[in-house]
């Protein structure tokens, strides 16, 4: 077609149908016979027709774009965040939506601007804090939203996440079942707790509650990100708690630093200290030794967040909260504790 954009009228002539029929096939707004649908789609492919995004938006009164609000803040492990972002983008494409990524830490201002511009049909928000200043605005907006994470008060919101309280408890249950009696949690960087980030606080609570429930001795500490800081934290733990036999690590950046610090202090994994991590499988599997871990299911969470948002856009009822059950995979970093 000599570089000129193909028109819908040309597709209709090529397929031998009316222009309106082509429109109905592409929009799915009216039932069309399988044979006619096939002819139209064959013509679309043959001619290389690409519907104009602006025309589609005007026809549907939608932008076919969702916003992913992912503020890049201190203490966040960007590779894992990008797993979530990739999952949202991939899932959105299945619904013929693009994703506008908003990474500035602007609080409500960025959300208001995106909603007022009519650039997006809905929003997915990450890094949710227990007392998140964005949630009151989300309750007021006409545009639907889904949070990856739970604030302290999730009423009137749609939230999805891994059940991090259960994840923290599951780590303790696994170690208690192996006979370990003295445990420690090395958690997220201190700045993450200071912000009141929900997933970090809930893992901490799940860990400490399970330690009490099983009658164990446990300590929970924030864990910073550099090797020097991690080595100092691990050394301090081993010095003040020489009977410590197991660690739970909920800090993807620090996982391999923890293993290195244990070697530095003459502790073998799992012979002297068992280690369980809460992290994506690729991090656990690449560690030496491979780590027993509770999966952070970025792909599942992102896909479910987009599905919920699309259901809301179509006016379908959705649950207020969706918690994904954690799954623990046993690898080489845990074994029975001392008798």
C-alpha cells in the first residue's frame, strides 16, 4: 500500500462486507458469524490494517490504557518491582490495553493528574503503605483502581497481594518442624518499616506471632542492603545469640549478602544455620546453596490485579480483597536443627 495507512473502507472492500461489519468484528460489540469474522481478520492481516488508537478511544470512550503507579523509593528492590511491572504489562496486553508507568513519588498529585487527563481508564497502585495517603483519593475517583497491597483500612477499595502474614508464619512453621528453637528474621531496610509499608510489616507480624504460638525464641530486625551492613547485623546476631540456628530473610537485595556474612563468621548453611527466604524463585535458585523459600508470586499478583481492574471497567462485581496463599519450596538451605 506504498506506505499509506490502510483504511477501514479498504478492509471492508477486500473482505466483501460493509464497513460497519469490520468495525463490529474489531470491537466485538456485536455477534458476527465465524465465516465473516474469519474473512475480515484475514483481510486485516493481508492489508496490514492498524486501527487508529484515537478513533478506537473515541468510539469506545476509553483510552485503552491503564496506569501503573509504582513510585521508586529508597529500600525497594528494583528487579523484583520490574517483575511485577512486566506482569501487569503482559496481562494488560491480553485485554488490548497499554500501560502508562508512573514512577515519580508524587503521592496524590500524580494520580489526580493522570485521572484528569483522560489518558487512562483505570489505575493499579503498588508499594502500598498501611496509612497510605493515596487511598482516600482512590475512593473518590470515577476511574476504577486496584491496589497491589493492603492498607490498614481497605474498605471501599480493591486489593490483591500475597498473604505476607501467612508467609512469615509459614517460614517459622517449617523451621519449627525441623526442630529449630532460636530464630531470627532479617527483614526489609529500616526505611521501609518507617514508611509503614504493608507487606514488610505483615511479614514481621506473621513471623513474631508464629514464634510465640510455637513457644520458640525469636528476634526480628530490619536489614540494610550493603554487604558491610548485612555482615555487621549478622555478626551482631551471632554474638548476642550464639544459640541461633535459623534465619528468615525477607530482603531480596540482602539474601546473598546474608549467606556471605554467615561464611565470613564461620557458619555453614544449613549445617550450622538454616536459612529460609521470602523472594522470587529465581533468586532462591541462584543462591549457593539454593534457598528454601516462600515465593513472591509477582506474575500471579500482577495478572490478578489486571483481571480485577478489567472486571471493574466492565461493571462486574469484584471482591474487596484477594490474598494469595503462600507456597514454600524446600531446597538445600534447611535441615533439622539441634536435638
